[in-house]
C-alpha cells in the first residue's frame, strides 16, 4: 500500500517537473510571507481608519442636543426633476418685500433678476422705481437721489451691520440671499423657525428681548414671530395663512439662493438619458474587449 | 431579419459610412438633427412633469388676471 502511494506521489512529482510549468497567481492572504502579511494588515487598518476619520469629520457638530430638528416637508420642488412653483416664488417675493425686508437684506439680488423669472420687464421696472437710490456725483459734484432702475440692487434696511445691531437689541438679522443653503435643513429649517414660535416650556428662562423657538439652536431667538394669518393680502387671492406665507417665502428664498434651479434639473434629464446610453455602451465595450484576455490561460514554457 | 433589411443596411453602409468624407458628414448632420430632437424631447418631458409650475404658466395666469381687471 505504502509503496503504491509512494510510487503514485513520485509519479505526480515527476509530472510536476515536466516541461510545462503552470503559473498560478496565489493572491490569498494565507500564502503571503510574514512581512507582507504585516504590510497588508497595516494598509487595511490605515484605510479603515482614514475612512472613519473622514466620516467623523464630515458629521455635523450640532450646537445643542436640546434643539428640535425640523421635520422634512414635502416641498413640491424637492423632486429630482421638479421645478420651482413660480406662482409660489412670486407670492414669496411679496412676503419678503412686505414683511422680511424690514430687517433682512437680500444683498446680492438685483431688480433685473426678477425679469422673466417671476414678473415681466415693465412690472420689474415699476418695482425698482418704488425705491430711491443715491447716485452721483452730478456735474456739480453732488450726490443725488433718483428712482431705482433694473440694474439696482435690492435696498438694504440698514446702512451697515452696526446700525442693524443697534436697531435690533444687539442681534444682527442675517442677509437672506443664500440663507437656504447656509442653514442645515434648508427650507425645512426656515419653515420650522417661521412657524415654530411657542411659549417656553417650564423651567426654561428666556432673556428680556428674546423669544422662544425650539427649532433655533439654543432655543432663544432675537427675531420675534413675523408671520401671522392675513398680515398681507396676496395678489392672486391665495388665502394668506401663516403656513402659506412661510411656505411661499421659503420657496422664494430657495429660488434666490439657487436661481439656476430649474435649468439644472432640465439639464439633469438630458444628463441621465445620455449617460445611461454612454455608460451601458462603455460597459459592453469593456466586456467585449476583455473577453479574449479573461478567457485565456497563459502558460510559461521554458525551452 | 429579412433580405430587405439587410439590403437597406448595406445601402446605408455603402452610401454613408464607407468613405471617411461621407462618414464625417453623416456625423455632423446627424448631430444637428439628434441634438434638436433630444432637446425637444427632454424639454417636453420636463414640461410634462412640471405642468403649471414654470414661469410660462405663471405668465399666462398674470395675463389672465390683468385682462380680468381691465
């Protein structure tokens, strides 16, 4: 028996030493040398650690655990291919102009930005003409006031930040141009702030001149509740409830922060369709070109 | 695949794709028509998804309201 096994294995060994040597890539961890094992382990640990660190650094550090996080509302421009509701944006402009503009600026907005987006040119010109702008100097070297033009910026409620703070009990009303992108939660946060005012819970003290809002980090906000039912009357006859006002002004501020919103989504359809075709054909081509290589067995044949 | 379709494909190949000059011309002219059709098609889809929400719809509403006031 033993001789039989020995002969068989000898023959197997002899066969292994025949002229063809099969080369096989041994890529399993078990077959690596000790040093290589260490290197692989160290590399793996470093990669995992790096990914973990990146995730940890990207996680938002929230100011307070006691802050109420805004719920997600079903905005009708939230879909992948959904455009902004321009009627809502237009109503939101009315809300901004009649309510928010008393304290908040839209520093980077010009009257020309309204043309062809929420109103016609003559209407935007009339809007601009409502404000007075300091221009000059004239031929006597004096500054003068003139009605606004399409090329003018939206008026600022305060000449500078210090004046704004002095008028608001030391709190600075932030510029609203990019506020939707500048706050966690975007429109949801703004909507919650605008509609979330309530009495402070027992044990929570709110300082003089501040107001309680559970959605604001820390709970105490300098801005008083601004939106109430029927505080303004809409042009198009929409009932001006508090939530309607808040929804419209949030939609407006989304448009202000992201005027390219609709164009971007229009391009999105094209990109999705074109890249589906391109990626599919690229994948097919890769398979087709690699198929002969992948199905080959490469042998080393020393002479 | 009938004989007919094959002959059409062969004809297209012989008249358009075989020579580099006509092949390049086919690409240029084809791009023109493809891009137009693609833009119109995707634009139609976008307008269908967002019916009544865009500025052109708002403009119609505003005109209606202005006509009512007069």
